[in-house]
């Protein structure tokens, strides 16, 4: 298990020089999954799943944002670019997350969580990957 430094109470987080573009650059590969058949496959195909659709809109917005040339994004216009691409979908997932109403929605939620690379515990990530593998194997999701 990796030895990760965790700041003690009151200790500052390490200084970083990150911007949204750098952070989102790592998520571009995840956004590409929106175009794969697996991202749209699953049970209840006739029934729209609001969570799966919200995640798909977010991924499509991420692809659109990543397609904007870096030279076209400035500190002054970055927020406008975000709101024109992935911003509304991100806000929906953040503050008004719709429910999953199908196994497809559940599978997409698990994929989204794993792809975010924000899970702090390896065993939590492993259990999500095991659950997703079951959904993919048993239900073709």
C-alpha cells in the first residue's frame, strides 16, 4: 500500500500551481468513454435514466472544453467557456444529482466515480471495480 502524506491538523496542504485546464486534462480520456457503446448500453434501454444522461452530458461537455485551444482560454473568459461546455452538467451532478433508475444508471455512476480518481481508500475503489465488473459481465453494461 502506498505511503501517502496526510497533513496533520493545522498543517497546510502543499502549494500547487494547478488550473482547471491541467486538472481536466487528465479527465479527457474518461470523457472519451461517453462515445463508446459500453457507455450507452445496458438494461432498460427504452427507459431514459436521468443519472446516466447527466453523466453523458458532463462527459460530452468535457470533450467540448478539451477541444478549445489553450491559447483561447484566459483567466477572464475561462468561466464562460466552462459554462458553455461542461459547467451546467457538473453543477447538476454536484448540487442536484438525479437518481439512478436503472442498472445502466448505477453502472455509469460507478464508472464516473472510479474515473474521477478521487477515492481515498484502495479497498473502496476495489469494491466499486468488482461491482462494476459484475454489472458488465452479467448485464452487458
